[in-house]
């Protein structure tokens, strides 16, 4: 018997007023898989992530995560199940340190009631100790030791991107949603990101659902790719197969173009 997928998206659609942003999209993400959504700007890729993380409410369709229907859940409940994400635009607390930002990422694992936290009971102290240990593990995993006590506002953009990834890992997710993780990174930083994505999957056993435009990175780390255009399904398969799909060529370059032109855009 085959293992059921970790995430299953069935006939997902969302409309904003009279505009259909996502139309009848279905796919699944297997355990320990890197699954990537690609497509031109405005294809609906980030909208799909926003629906899965419950920032947006779908118009139609169902989402199941590890046997749970999360269609009507709130964002904090979904995070508590083990879904974490990063954003296109970095969402960190600018005037807090790296360590403080990562500790905030542990909020979904918070235990105890109001009074226990008010009086800082032994159980709360133990939970705080465990949280700090987990954060230090993530700092070491992503080589952030040098930056742990520095304020976010003074850090380079590339390091901030790593800190946001670290904060998501502090939730101890089983599924990690990455929204254009290489955006704004230089080639060396993108290369490091590829290694971290491999390590997150292989060493931590976390499945990844990624939105990405850098097809060199997509080809390097992805097991399967789903191409979208105007909110609709175009192609699904391996990175190499999807890149040469006629619908993908048309989505990026328009009708009447061939694969030789596409290679200039999709390495």
C-alpha cells in the first residue's frame, strides 16, 4: 500500500470579486518531497500558499494535511499542526535580535495557561529551556551563530532571508512553505540556499512546497514541479519535463516560440 501524501489540495479555486486568481488546482505533496510551483508573475502561485496557510479563504476546494481537513482552520491552528512558511517580503521584527525573532517562532509550541506563565512555574521554565535549546539548534544548523545577538535592522538582506527561514524551522514544521526564497539573493547565497533546502529535506525530514522563479534552483532541488498560468494548471512532472512542456513555453514567451528561446529564460 502506498503512503498517503502529507498535503493534498483538491480542486482549489479562489475569486476576488470578479477576478479568478486560482481555478480548480489539484496536487499533492509527498513526505520528504520538494514540490515547486512555477509560472509567470500573476499566475496565482503565492495565492495558493496563502490559501494553504489560511491567510486567504478559498472559494471552492479542499485541503488536507496529514489526515486533517484544514479548509476551515485559522492560521495559528494550521501552524500548530506543523505548517510553517516564509514570505516574499521579509516579515521580521526589525528592532529585535536574531535570537528574539527565533524565539517568537516557538509561540505555536507554547504550553501552560495564563497563570502558569504569570508566575513562571517550573513547567513553564522547563518549556522555556527547551525552546531555547531548539532555537540554538536551528542557529547552528543555518550557521547563524555570528548573528544571534545582532539586531535585524543592521543585518544584510541575505542574512535576513536566512533568519526568516530559521524562524520557520523553529516551529518544527512537517511542511515548509517557501515563497520565492531566492528573491534578492546573489549567486553565492542562492547556492547556499540550495544546500540548506537539501539538508532540510534529508536531515530534518521536512517536506517543502516552494514558489520560485529561479529555474536553476528549481531544477537543482525539486522532485516535482507544477506550472501555472492565470491561476490555471499547465503542467506537472519533473523539472526537466515541465520546462519543455508546450504550455509552459507559451506561458512564459507567448505563442509561436520554441524551446531554444525558452532556455534563455529557464536555464
